[in-house]
């Protein structure tokens, strides 16, 4: 079906041919003509991109018309020329580059690489001792502040796609692979130039022996400086919306569309949100669990995990009572973390002469005999001695969160003293608080919003509304700082989501899809059912027979063939040339070609046929290769932990 649709579209784009030809014949002829000019990237470059940028003529698919496009502000038939000449050691001894910087048709910048080229990278080159892979230096293609081309010495890890070309990796490698060597060298130079000046557009024009020439033009901006306005959005994409709004206010096209039925209908807006797990660790010192905020005369933290609160007037005869006087001592304890209190004890109290201990007004102890009322003691006030009680009474249940009054009530005749001691045993250390901050709940519960993208801890689980099938593994993270740290394991820590929400901007009614639903539900392969609304608001039901036109036969697949070509492994890595570590450094490069008419396999130079034209399914082999690369990359991850 896809092939027939393509043929039909191609046929409609051409003038009508002889009436003796059928529509299918004309479509096939048009498709063949289109394929000849755009079947692959090289054909597109040759017939469209290169002449378009150079200001040369372009011919239509049927060759009936020729026109000269104006795609650039300035053009140069040869923007860049690169000459590579290998030496006897296999290194590229001479590498010279000429450039037309101002696009006036003549070269105005020349550069000769001052070092021999022993290896080539996608963004630079490697220079070693000639004919060997020793004393290597690494250079990246770069541009100076003035815009001129230069080489910057870097580490090998800053380069990509490197391979060896001198005699240490094989003989005559540069001459045998001159076309690909020139493309790789030129690609690195072009990448540096276009990164520095994004106005430049470059297309490969030709390779002649040891020379590659590029056709170039200034395409993205007609400004004199490389800082094109549109390029500024790369550094600040948030400015696009504001600038677009300003442009829309003065655009007649925008105003016309916004006032149309389409513009006043529904639109879709993008919304981003996060579901973040916030985990906080706080070091709980004793005073953050329970503290004395008023009264008493001392707080002791001599033993870790224990606090002792002292109250009263313990000095001998520090209280003067006369016949019998009442003295009140109050101490307020503030409980901040009751869950951290293991035990709170009234360890001891005493007085000369009588004493009561009350907590929040409730009596919990007295002496030397029982004294329960709020009046004077029930016996003689003067005891002529100090009593000491050691009840070790557990009062933990009374000390809930908040403030609590500890009341020491003393009766003294003549001179006396009184004291009380409360000891708190606690679990001091780290306190963990955790909460999920979900800013996506509103979008998730909105029927007008759908999930478009989701990233969970760096793993993409949804892309463009489709589940990827990936999910993150549970993670363990080290939380906190200083003396309060701990490892926390959770299923996820952060979800980043993008929702697409439909917004109703006007009162345009929803289209009535009931007729189409009726046709689909009630029709068969040979019977077409329909339901049409009548003038009185009812429906008229009709049925009629129909048959689809003959769709012809379509090949089960596009015939392809598989070839291979011997290729020495000359890839370079920080540990040296990869091939030198292998028993047999020569491997195979495999190629797949679309077969020509009469099932002819268009094998390239030096390629041998592996599998002839037909329906080739190498998907299992491709999966194994990709899985091997993935697992190999996982094993090479550098980490401080033992795995």
C-alpha cells in the first residue's frame, strides 16, 4: 500500500504522459525518475543540496524545467579545500587547508598542520612518532577568537571516533582509503567551523585524488557577525515564547488564523511537573528532645543520652520557715520529641521538713509521711532532720509533647532545705523526615491532560506518550551531612513529567462523529451502511453494495543484498590501537544494498557477496550486537565501589 501511494503521488507531480500508458505505468516511471535523483544521501547532495547552496541550476524530477534557487546570502563554489599527502611512514606528512572566509570566491586563509598525522578522529587528529604509536599527542579542531582555524592540544578522552592510519597499524592505509580519510578530516574541520559560525552551511562537493573540496554558503543569517539572532535561542530557549508572542501581535497571518474557527477551537499546551521525594535528616541533640525552659537551678548532660533536671533549694538551712512556712518551687519542662523519650524517672527528692512533688498539679510523691492535701502537713511541721526519698518513679506517660509543670511544695519549720531530681533517658541521634512533593497530581487527575514524557531518576519511561518499557532500579543514596548521615533505599527519588493538556479556547461545538461510527459498526466488506440526519431531526438509514478496486500485488519486502569487506581494526583508545591487542586485527564490515532492477546487487569496490537479493531478516543478529555493546559498556563503567 505504501509503495502504491508513493507511486501515485509521484505520478501526480508530473505532466500527463501519453494516453496509451496506464496510470500505474506513469506512476512507476515517475517513481524511477525520483529515485534516480533522491534515492540516497549522495544523490540528494549531488542533485539538490550542493547546487542549491552554490547558486547553480537545479533540474526538476522529469528534467522538463531548470531553475536557479537563491538559498543563501553569500555563496562560494569552494569554501574549503583540504589536501592530504601521506609520507613513507604511512603518516599524513602534509595536510594543508585553504578556506574562503568571506565567501567572495577566493581563498583568504591557509593553514598547514605542523605535525604528522598518525591518527584521525571525528573532531581532531593524533600525532605520534612517525610510523609508530609512541609519544602520541592529541589535537582537536578549533577556532580562534578571530574565527581562524586552529588545533588545540587536548587529552585523548576529549576526542571521538579515533583510528590509526600510519604503518604501525598496516601498510598504505591512507592511499587505500583516501576518500574516507578525506571525509573524516574534512568533517572535523567543518564541525569546528560551523560550531564557531552557525551561519555557514556546507555540502560536500567533490573528491579529486588527495583533495576534498566543499561548497559553502551563508544560509541562516545575512548579518555581518556570526551571532545570529536565531542561534541565541540555543543558550536561552525560554526566550522563544516571549519573542514569538511579540511577533504574533504584529503578524497579519497570525491575527487571521487566531480569528478563524480553527484558532478559536481547541489547542494543546505543554506542562511540566515533578514528583520529588524530599528526605531530611536532623541531628537530635538532647535539648531538641526535652529541655528546661524555666525554673529549676541546673541541667546536667554528663552521661550521653541522659539529662538530669534539678530543682529546689538544696543548700543547708537555705529556707527560713518560722513556725511552719510553705515554699513553692516550679520547673517547666518542654517535651519536643516524645517518641525519643525512652524513660523519665523521678529519681530522688528530699526536704527538711516536708515535701510534695506534683506534675501538672497531680500529686506523684510526698514525704517523710503521706501529705496529700494543699494545706499544711498532717503532722508536726518540725522534723529536726532531712529526709531523702529514692522512688525512681516512671513518669514517662505523663510527659506528652508540650510544656509540663514540675511543682515541688515544701513545708519548713525554722530553717530547712528541699530538692528534687528528674532524669530523662532518650534516644538522641538522627531524625529522618520524608515527604513526596507532587506537583503533577492536578494534571494526572485532569481528563484533558495526557502524559507525554516521563523521566524517573534519569531513566526515560515515557516518550511522546508511549511507554518505553524501561524502569529504574531501586536506588540507595547517602543522605545528610556531618555527623548525621544515613543510606536511604527507595524505588525512586524524582519523577520529571511532561503533560499535554487540551485547552478549550472558544465555543466551537464538537464535531458529530456518530455517523462515522455507525458506518464503521454496521458495514461489511461488501455492504456499506449509512445513517443520514433528516430535516425533521430524525435519521434515514440506507445500505448499498460496494467493492474495493483491485489493489494489485505488492512485493513482500524491498529486495536487498548483503555484502562484506575486509577491514583492519585501527581504532585508537587510551591504551593504544585496538587492533594491536587482538589476535587477528582484521575483521569484516558488512553492508546492505537495495537491489537494482533484475535483482542486481550494487556491491561497492572490494565487497564480496554474502547473501543475494531477497527478503533478508538480520534483526536477531542486530539485537545480539547491540546487547553485546550495551553489556560491554556497562562492564567498563569506572566506579569506586567493588562490583
